[in-house]
């Protein structure tokens, strides 16, 4: 299963970023074998809609779960609609 973690860095040791939509990095971890990919969140600097855009990115990356600190209502709704 692929899980996304909002992170303050690009390694598995990075601290969790408590902000979902404005997280600097997402670490995508395949839990079956613990391989991972760190992707920069290009949505973090958007004036508005960063959470929605980040949630759509998670859906595009076929993530099944997200680990984060805080997820706004619009991002939550977008994640839920995608089955995440």
C-alpha cells in the first residue's frame, strides 16, 4: 500500500510537517517493501487552494492513506472523494 507523509525533509527520518497543503515535501512510502520517493510540494506557495491541489496530487500518485498533522476541510473532502 502506498502511504504519503507530509514531511519537513526528503528522508524517512524527516519530521512530519503538521501542514498538509503547504508541506514542503511529501514522502511516498510503499509499505510492502519500504521503498520511498520524496517529492517536492509545488503547491505550497499557492495563494489559495494548496490543500485541494495537494490532495489531487496524492490521488494522481495513487496514494491510499496520508499521514499529516492538519488537513483543512477542502483538502479532506478532496482526499475523501478520491478514496484516500
